[in-house]
C-alpha cells in the first residue's frame, strides 16, 4: 500500500494545493510545471523539467563573446583620432 504523506481537498473549482512536503519531495516551486500520469485507478504527479534548464550549455556559441573593454578602447581611440583631424 502506498505511503500517504499528506492529504488535501478539492476546491469548488476542483483545484488542489500540493502540500509543502510533496513540493519539497518533487523539488517544485510556483511556476514549475507538473504532469499527471494515470496508471489504472492511480494518478502519479511528476515534475516536468524546464526545457531551458535541461538544454542550458548544450549549444556552443559560433564565436566568443565580445570583449567590451577592448571594444570601448577601440571606440575611444577612433573618436580621439577623428577629433584630432579637426584641429
């Protein structure tokens, strides 16, 4: 027989609140998605992994990120040269 950790009731809109202990076990927080898997007359509550978190770092950038200090220095040198031309 499955272990009953906590109980909850349906609201008038047939909604439920997952008890804190269940949320902790499933490691879900507000905004996370869950799915309901039906097996016979039982329902399993399963967290749905975030596609963003699941795929983070799997795509390699085509080029390295810009070096903003170097870009700033080049820009300032260019502006300085243009300013000197006007003298």
